[in-house]
C-alpha cells in the first residue's frame, strides 16, 4: 500500500514522467536484490528396469561369456539372482519350488537379492520366503556374491541377467527362463534389452518347449522342463457337486493375461447364461467397471483356489506369452480350462483333449465356455479329466531340472 501512496506523491510533486521513471528504477532494484530460485524439479531417471551401470558394462559382443570347465562333483553350490521378493509373484514361487527341490536332493542353495529397482534387506527376503514361499534359504545381497563359493549361478528375470553376466565368478552361468519377457513391453528399449540377454551365452533352462524354441532364435542353447501341478492341493473333491459357476483368472496388472478380452468374453457369456455365477480371482478388481454381476475373490491362497476350482464347471484362463501354470492345476482339480489357442499354450500344456482351445476372440471364448456348461454330463467329465491328470505332478520336472544342471556343469552326469 505504501508503494502506491509513494507513487502518487511523486506524481503530484514531480509529474507523470518522473513518477514513472522512479517507479521503473525501483522495480529494477528490487528484482536485482531478489535471489533467483533455481529449477529444483527432480530429474527423471533413465528407467531400464535394471542397473544402467550393469547394462553398459555387459559387453557381450566383444567379450562373450565362456563357460568354465565342468566340476567333478555331484552335490553343488547353486546360486540364484532374484529381484526383491514379492509375495504375489508367480515366477518367484516357481523359482522357490525348484530351488527347494535342489535342496532336497542334497545341493546347497543361496539366493542373491539384486536391488537395482527397490531395496530389500537380505534378512527380510529370507523371512518372506520362509513364511510365504515354503523355503528356508540363505539370502545374501548381490554385492557379497564373491564371499560365497559357487558352482552354478542362475539368472532369473531378464533384469538379473546383466549383473550375472558382469559377475567375476568361476561358476557356470545359467538362465532360468519362465517367459518370453521382451513381449512384456511395447517395442522399445526394455524389450530390446530383455531380448539381448538371450545372446549372453548362458545355458537356458526354460519352462516348457515353446520358450526353448524362442530363445533358440537368438542362438541360446537351452533345454526345458514340463509343467506340473501340486496334486496334494489340486485334486478332485468327490463330494462337492459343481455349482452353476465359472471362474476367471483376472489380472489387469499383467498385460499378457488379456484381462480386457476376458471381461468382454464373460460379458457375452453372461448374456447367454445369466443364471451362472462368475468368480474373479488373481487380483482385486473392485475398482473396475465390470458390466455384469460377479464375485471378486482377489488374491487367494492355494487351498482357497482349489475350492474355487472344485465348485466351478469351467475356468477362463488366458495367456498371450508362455502358458500359465493354471491349466494343469485346473485339470487335476476337475475344472475344464477354456484357453486362447496358440503354440505358446499347446507346446507347453500339450494337445490335451480335455482343454477347450478357441481363437482369442471374446465371442469364441464365450462359445467355449458355453460348450462346457451345456454338457449334460459335466460332473462325469470333470471327474474324468481329474483322473487323467493324476500323473502330472512336479516330480518328473524336478528330476529333469537337476539332470540338466549336472549334465552342463559337472563330469558326474550319467544319462
């Protein structure tokens, strides 16, 4: 207010020209005295899902990985490099399953936690694995890997392949490949960086034949194990009659599970069979606008999942990259899987007549579900497919996995 009063005093005593000049001079002085506030906006990092330093250090063209000499022993020290443990990660549950099978066969297993994306103390990782993954395993930060004697070292997700490539170790470097990860992203930096890990020269162990074929396109040597099911959990429940119910493995956070196509297929199915209850599981979808009545079960434990299978006549399970583990679990529990057709599913799950394969069109998937629920002998059908799945345990997969490791890393392997 005092500045306005001063202006009019100058104006009255000195005229407009002097008043304006004095005011302009005053403003210039104030501006010079005011400190300039620098732009303090946080810069966005170069996000490549792994350590940028590890990416630029992995010179796999000029300095390709060379496998060391095989070791003369049959009980091995085996390390796995994992990103921080996530309770909802199906891939990490499979890693834990196979690592535990190695422990049970007399091998020493260590998990190395790679903290490129998020920090997670090794003690906390160990606690999560023991409580939620049914494995008691030593956990160590990646930076301490040189303190552990190793015969074999596994990369797991593609982001862990870069630090494994760069590690100075005499261990045989191998790659546990559960999906074709370049397809997790749009065509861009991350997809290319994921693809390049198949050129590192590691020996791959893949989940099913389709992935062996895919990584082989980059010259990566690999062998595969078949999928199995936990038959102690997923088994028929004779006294539980089927309800007028189907279920859906709905994970909107996982693009390759084609959540939107699944919802559209179920909307069509609901028009055809409004009397059927539709159960969603795999993720909390309460904040999605689902255009039909449904039950939202979210993330469930294996026992709860088995109960959903027992009550349902069919399950819609979609996968656009490597096949899901669910189809064999569904078969073992006596629930008909309805799946999108493709080599990625047939080469892994097999040409199984008990699975309903359709084109990945919402209308065709709805027709697949319709075919199941219109079967007048659905109870007998579900008992029959469960009986045929009795040989699909994980035991043969564990045996083959160990055989691959011994064949590639030791002189003790015998076919």
